[in-house]
């Protein structure tokens, strides 16, 4: 009798279980199986990626975000592919674990982004998501040509100059994307010359030993409608010893001072009465052991074409140099005969013991050469690195950001 009752109870339990499952499978209850047992949602429902997977021509202003409505992100890896190189994109997770964002919010243009994320949803289910999108590819780009060169050692009068290959209409945005800093720190301000050049300098000449960093963050900055920058790099240079030379065009001399101390007075010849030398402060822009000087390239006719001018230091864009002079050996110290340059005694081919060689060997790009007592106007601030001819107030008034 006992065995019969036991078998009856077991049969009843089995029948009840079968009825419950039948009801679940046929939808007779108000909830489905997934609701009772916990549903594993699709990965794109658990992990939301913005911009959407497969998006194209995404603009730089869009925000990259990875988030989950509930639960927690376990890991997020983002890789940017640009110019054939893959670069990890650093980012950070919110305190609640719901959102991941990149440290730099701006997207890089002309790039492909790959996102791989793993998360747990609110029910504890684990999900993984893979997504890609590509950013807008501009038809037009601009770049800035920077002076001085990376790792250069320059004179105390060096001015940081960035010359752009296109006109810049959004000067404030471009100005924000260029940062010039120094150690020890000094105030450094920009000044725009027209629409395609911005220079940076401190209020007074640099202190010897100063280390300067120029951070160009121009990539994807819209400098003009539809024209975007492409550079993202740092340039470092060091300020060397102080050398400032004073050219007296009337006395036919150049006084060379190191650290404020007079070390030499060199005989010179300046511009002749019909082609005088600019007055004012000029900065050595480049140094050439030998160069050709053709008057037709700087606004003269065929008055001169010298193929082998030795020991040439460029001072202006318009063609002012300090250089060796071998064709008028008796002029330095006595008479001004040049077409606007400052000539020092030299020999053909460049001598080893001449005044021109002596000065060339002791000069740096960035040294200051000031001309006085010439029957000419002051050099324009944008003719070469002539910004030292402006007062600090004039200089700072030329910035785009107020």
C-alpha cells in the first residue's frame, strides 16, 4: 500500500512539472521563459558605441563614447589607424563604470577607428562588442613651416616663426593650436603678420641656456572653410650664448658683444648712398658657407651677379646679408659700396683668417645684428625676423585671441 502511494505522489509531481513547462512553452503564462530565467541581450543592446558601427565621414567634432545602460564595462580598447600606422587611443572609465571616453575628445580626420569592448549587463551576463567607423577625409590641408629647426642651438634673439602654405581665416583656432613654452618660464606671445604667418617671442631677448618647446597641434584644426591642418608634433631648441652686434653705417664699423661685453670691432662696408642698408634690429635667419647673389632676385637689375659670395648670414627675406666681400677689398672700414648688405673683408673662396670668417665661425642663427646711422628706414617687422623693432605693446596687440 505504501509503494502505491509513493508512486502516485511521484506521478503527480511529474505531471505538475510537465504542465508548468507546457504552459511556459505555449505562452499560457503572462511571462516567457527568458523573463523567468534571465535573457542574454544582443551585444549592441548591452554595449552602445557612438559614432555608430560602420559610420563614414564622421566629423572631428563628434564625440567617441562607449557606454552600457546598466551593469559595468569591463574593458575598452580603441585603435586609430592613420597613414598606415595603428595607435592606441588612451581613455578613461567613469566612476560608475557605465561610460568610457577618450582622453582627447577630438577625433582625428582621415582615420579608421576600431572599438573592442567587454561588459557585464545588469543581469550579470557578459557581452563583447566590435565596432568600426571612419572619419571625414578633407580635400584640402594646410601646414606650417617652422623656424628654428628641431634641436637647434640658437642665439638670444631667435623668434619662433610659423609660415603657413595657405591663408588662415580662423586665426584664433590656429593660435590656440600652437603653444610655445620655455624653461625657465617667461611670457611668450604671438603676433600675426597678415593671414599666413604667426611669430612668437618674449618681451626681451631670451636668457642663455633657456630650453624652448613649440607644440604644434594643428592636425584637424579648421584654419579656413574646408581647410584642415595636418601637423601634430613638438619642436625643441636651446638658447645659446648671447651675441649682439652693432653696425654703425656711418663709422663703417661693427661692434661685436658677447654677454654685453665688447669682444671685437670689425671694419665693414654698408649700403652705398643709392642702395642704403636698413636700420634696425635684424636676426640671423640662415648661415651659408658660400652662396650666389644675383641682383635680379631682389629687385635690382643686372648690376651684380656674384656666384661665390663667402660666409653669408641672411638677415631679411628681401636679401639683406652680412657676408664676406672680396671684390672691394679696400672698402670695409672706409666707404659704403654695397647694394644694402653689410660686407666684411674676405678673399675669394673664403679665407681662413679673414674678418668675415672670424665672424661667421662665432655666429649662430638667432643672433641679433642692429644697424644704426644708415640713411634708410627701419626694417619692417615682417621682413625676416624683425619683430624686435616693435614695442611689447605693439607686439601683443597683434594676437588673434583677446
